[in-house]
C-alpha cells in the first residue's frame, strides 16, 4: 500500500496551492497599496490644482472677485497656516470621499504667497471663492475666502450689503435666506451665529472674538475659524514688515535723485508695529500710523505706492 | 522490476514538480513585469501631471507677479495700472531678493525692456541703473521653460521741468526648471 500522507493530496497540488496563494496575496496586497498611492496622488494633485486655480483671483485691482470650484466627488479642503519663516506658509490639504469613506492623506501643498480664509475645513462638491485686496495702507495681498455653506447677512450696513449683492455669490444672502443658513448679524439678535460690531471693528462667535480694521479683514473674520484668522493676520503683518522695508529702500533710492517722499519715520514705525504684532487686538493701535502714511503718500512729490 | 517502476514514477513526479515550479516562476515573472510596466507608465504620467501643473501655474503666475505689491506700480505713476511694474521698486527688490527666493515658486524672474531698444541688452545692477535693459531678479542662471507677458516698466525721471513719470514697454518672464 502506497502512503500518501495525512491529507491524501499529491505534493504537486500542495505546492501549487501554497505558491498560488502567496502570489494571489501579493497581487491583492500590491493592488491595495497602489490604490492607496493613487488616492494620495489624487488628493495632492487636487490640492495643487486648487492653489493654481486661485491665481487668477489675485490679479488686478478689482475690489472683489468671485468664482466657483466644482469637484467631481465630495471633497474636504483643509486650510492650515504657519508663521514659520519670513512670510509664513499657507497649506492646503484635500481629502476626497471614495466608497463612502474619506481618504486619509498627509500630503500638504504649501503656498507662501497665498492667504486663505475658511472654516477648519470646507466640505462639499461646490465651493464658492471670492477675493478682496488687503491694503495697509499699501496693497499687501489679496485675501481669498472659501465657503461652501449658506450665509445670511442680516441688517448689513449699506456698503457691505451692496458689495455682497454685487458679488452675486450663490451662497451669500441678504434676504429670503434658506433654512440652516449661518446668520451674520450686524445689529445683534437671538438667532445669530456670528455678530459683527462694524464700528468697533470686531467679529464675535461662540468660539471667541477677532478684530478687523477694514472690510477685507471683516469678511475674513466671518468666514474663517478664529485661530486660522489670527495666524493669517500675523502672516499678513509679516508681509507688511517686509513691504515697509522695501518702500523705505525705494524712498532712499528716489531721494538720491532729489525726489523726496518723507515717509521714512512712519514706515519705520509701521515696521516696528508689524514686527511685534501678536494678534488682531493690536490692529487698533496701528490705525493712526496707517492713516498718516496714507495721507502723506497721497501728497508726496514721489508717491511710493 | 517493482523497484524500477517506483523509480520511474518518482522521476515522473519530480518532472511534474519541476514543470509546475517552472510555470509558477514564469507566471510570477510575467506579473512582476506587467506591474513594473504599469508603475513606469503611472509615474511618468505623474511627472507629466506635475510639469503640466507647474506650467499652468507659471502662466497664471506671470500675470500675478506683475500685479503683486512687490512689483506693481500701484498709484505711484498716476492711477492704478494693470500689468505695470515699478522699476525703482524692482531694483530695490533685487537687492533683498534672498528673502523672496521661495516666495513665488519660480526659478527666476526677468524683466526685459523691449521699447525703446537702447541699452536693452545690458543687465541692470545698482551701478548702471537706469542705463540698462534687463533686470534679472534672482542672480542665478536658469534653464527650463519660461512664460512671459508684456508690461509697462515705469520709473521717476528728473528733467529740467522737475520729476516726471517715464514708462517703457517691457516683457516679464518667469522661468521654471532645473538650475544650471
């Protein structure tokens, strides 16, 4: 009687099953890894593309520009900000929904020359983006606001209401606000998620209070998360500090040919303020020097900006 | 006789195992090759995508740069002008460009005066400005592709009647690619 072992299977079969299983396992494992890599690539690509698509919003002298961003799948755009380095950094991270699950990626796309204001993350297939120049008193940057949910502006001052109406942005309402809109109130009220004191220059939410000194920063305060707002404001001041140095040097250069601007003192003062900026609560103290600079530059023989 | 038959069977079985092992190795190699091919195609695609994005970015960026606060005329030469570069500011920026090296994400930015053509081939520095035509913002030479746009290049000039605004036609170029 020939012995065939415990399982009564020929060795060739056993060998084929084991090796086959190993090959199948490896194929499945590698495929899964590749799908993961592809998803990460897609997320990184989407992040970079969003950054590129924001560039047209930062050209020209318009008081406000608006656009929409349509994504093929449900997407979350995370905005992060860092004050490291001379200008700090804006980071975008994109996560997309696949098979009812949000992709997890740790790839951040960074832009040192962009200033994005949004909630911690904005979610949806359609994103509304508008931009507004930030002048302090010279142009510092174009601020970009990304939103996806509805906002209802209640009792807005005339200039704000006019601007919101002119933007024609689908998710910003002045009247007939849809249900579940975030209420932005300028004269207070019981059902207000966001309260604005336009004259005192602050935006208050459940999470805290942030300060502004012009409309560009007011919108930033409305649409963005408090910490992000403060961080971006600091980044703006980092750029203000560099621009004051640039204008100071320009003043020296043009004064060599006898064209004086007489702004040196105020520019140094603004540079000091910007260098020691610790939060938007400091903005109020800077207003007088900003105003003085604006007035002096307007009448200067050689205007610096 | 019996022993011979057993030996023959064993040999046949060994041959079958060898055949099977050989087949498995060939199949595995085939899959590995297919996978390598897929990966090569995939990563070359990724590289192209990255290059495409960079190029698209540069196209938009060149307009953005001309209008950014570090370059633009603002209201220095009358009312706000689009695509107007302040040459005085540019020369000052050139001196402190170290801080801005990574800021716009391009390898170099060059503004070349194209009309009037006098001194248009002379590279500007603080000693020959404004008797020059090419303002290279970053000191390094670059290779790769570039994108350009037409701009007005303005500065303050002194005449017997006092200061006046002098604006010339220029081309702003942003270049991408590996450094030399």
